C-alpha cells in the first residue's frame, strides 16, 4: 500500500516539476514537498483522529526492514485546511498545525545540491488500529541536464497515484483503501 502512495506522490511531482522550475529556489535548490493521506475502508468510512500513525524511520536487520518501535510513530490527524481545499478528508502530521507545511514531508533537498543529480528512495510506515502496517516508498529522481525532478510512489510494492490539490502548491494526497472496520473503535 505504501508503494502505491509513493508512486502517486512521484507521479504528482513529475507532473508538477518536470516541465518548469516552480520547485526551485533562486539558488537552484529544490523545496520540500508534502503529501496527505485520504484513508478509507471498503465501505468509504474514515478512521478517527489518532487511529492511524506513521513513521519515516527505517530499521534494517539482516538486510530486511522491520516495524519501528512505538516511540518512532507519529499520529495522523485530519487537516482541516487541506481537506477543504481538496474537498476530501485528508490526514496530515499531528505534530504540525493545520495548513502551511502540515503534510508528511518528502523530497527534501540538501542546500548546495542544486547542481547535482540523484536517485534515492525514502520509506514511510503507516500503521492502522488493527496493527496492520503498510510500507510507502517514495522514489525520488533528480536530473540536472536536462533539468527534471520526478517522484514515484509505491504502497507495499504496488504503484499508487499522487493526486494534486487545487491551490495546495506542492502538496498532494494519496488515497489508501483498507479492509478495516473503524466503527468498532468508536466509544
């Protein structure tokens, strides 16, 4: 599922950045991109705030990744600002106030790398209330000549599409549909 999310983010960034320099500063360094998550179950229901957590910490043991310790998880909450822009219920990082840069950051450029190409991957884990964990991979490819920046998103190894948010700048969202009954978690 995470792979699908990564693919969606990458597709969004490809369409956003490949034909223009909007994602570059005057020094040529690229800005940080953000994504939000639209999370639904097969009945179209959404989880409540803090029922889904994420981590961008990757842990390896014998070459295999494993789920982070609880201290590395961050809560996802409904972001009112971007939900209104997208006309969807979107979840963002609970540690950052709604709006501005409240999405989950990816595609962060290091200062001074404006003239360098790269091909890198970032991983995010998304954990749901029933203990189900998805892996979201963002494949980030930057080329200098010709200038382009492309992102591909993968959720659990499957491509996922990034959706743009009208008026959201470089923010987009990924849609995840899970076979989880969130109604049983209500009080």
